[in-house]
C-alpha cells in the first residue's frame, strides 16, 4: 500500500503518470459519462449546451473531502443560475459513495462514473481537480478546487479570458531525475522517479530542509520517503507512536528533515523499518531509550456494533482532510495509531474487532473525535495505565 500525504491524491499507484496528458484549456472536453446520480440531483440532468463545473474526487482522498466546503460555498453563491451545473464526480461504486454521503455534506450534484469512461477520457491522474467547461463544450479552466474563486466563475460565465492554473504541479515523467542533482528532493516527480528507476538498488539519505512542503510515500519494504517532516514526525511514524510519547531536548523535535530510502534487496517490511530506524538515528548521532510511566489513556470500546460497517474493496490508505482524517479499509489498531500521531493523545484498542473499516474522523479536537466515533457505534473511555515512552538523546563523542 502507498500512503500519500500531500495536497493531491494520486491514482493508479505505481502505474500512474504525474504528467497531465489529457485534454487541457482550449480543448474540446470529452463527454461526461454518468452512470448514477446520487445526491442533489437537478431537475435537468442534461450536460449538453450548458456551462459545467465538474470536480473529480474520491471517498478515500483527504484533500478532495477537505475541498468540499469551499466547493459548496461556490455552489451556493451561484444557486440562482439554474443553467450552471456543479458536479462532483467519482469513479467509485454507488454503494461506496452513498456510505460517505452520510458524513460528507455536498451541495453540488454528486455523480459517479462507475464505468471509468470519463476518468479515462480526461486522463485523470491526480485528484482533486476541477474543470470549467463552457456551453460549447470547451475547457476554459482547470485546477485545484481550492484555487477556483467566484471571480473566476463570473469571468467564465461572461466568456472572458481566465487565468491559467497549475494545480497539480504537472511534471514530465519520461526522464527519471538524476541522483546527483535532483531539481528538488521535495518534488513528487523526483521521488517517484527514484521509486520507478530500477537502476537505484539502494538509497538511504537524510538531509536538513527548511521547506515545510511535506511529501510522504510509504511503499515498504521497497521504498519509504518522508520529506519536509519534523524530527518528531519522523520518529512518530517510524515508531508508530504519537509525538507526546517522545521526550527530547528542547527544540530538537522541530527541525525539518528529508528522509529517502530505497531497497530492492527483497527484505521484509519489519526488517526494512528496523534498518531505517537504526540508520536514521545513527546518521543524526542520536539514540533512543524507553521507560514506562503511568499516564492518561483513552480506551476505545464498542457501544453499538450495528452502526459499524465493514470496509469493501481493495483500496486502502490514510489521508488528511484538514481537521479530519480519512481511513480507508484500515484496522482499528492502525486508526488509533494514526490518531495518536496527529493528536498527541494516547489510545488503546479494547474493541476486540479484527476486520477493516472506513472512517472519517475529527483529528483536531477530542470532543469532535468522540462525536464522530459515536456515529460509528464506538466510544472512548478515559483511564490511567502504564505505557512505554521514548527518550531521545545525543550520542556523546569520545
């Protein structure tokens, strides 16, 4: 499984291209193939001869869900224009989308292209991405929904020239970046070039950075990239704990680092993680020790199992959606580990559940998290118990 943390969600895993080779501004837009109208269905469904704003999204894509409120605001601002059609299009099964619609408030018409014809025609490689298509079927604008403004829509409706957008940081994929002088360590094309370049048999690199543009790709045991993360975030990810369980000298955990790892030797995932841990600490001249302490812990329990639905399909991942976090096909233990990292709160699984589930959970406030968990039939119980904490220190040179 690949796990991405960035402004975009990428499709097709190893088989995608970042390059946007599909239709662009000024081109005739492919036909919009809609298999199902799922929410906010307009009285007039025709997509011919009318201005359309279509946003491509998915239930598992955090940035897509984070952009929904802004897209809703735009829809509300132009609600009086009955001819203008706002579409939120996924290529997932209706059943999958309908489950998410219980928790995501869309104002736009939610549709699916379950056959994948529209996504294929537009060559959608990264989401969210929004297209403005005029009455003649010509693409007049494309970009991130976050970059779309009411002013742009007004210009679009008036037939005025629109500003160009570069939402997906599109980059050519054909030439793998050179190891000796990459354009930017925190550029997706550079990172993916290293993953796909089979001439790179082994790579371990740690560098200090001042660029907070975080990129995360977890394709262990073969590859692991964490760019623009603080030392505390790196350690929390590698040790699968929250930063609140890591003690370090003041200011140490805030330093930003890029961490790159590629290993095609065929080792297992646990062995790869151990190797990264050891090399990371060794490179920075640090050591990690453990100690047990009594502390506050929130135990997760089942309150109403009937409200909890098992995940369906093979797609799996964790994605940030601003104040929320999207869990797709994840175990309860993984959910709690990720929440511990983002919230700095200690959790313990007391559910006894072994299946995988989909969740959309608040990660910014404990009260919001409790409310969201309750909607899934789960509750948190505050306790005190002994937990393992980690102490980071600098290795003294002789």
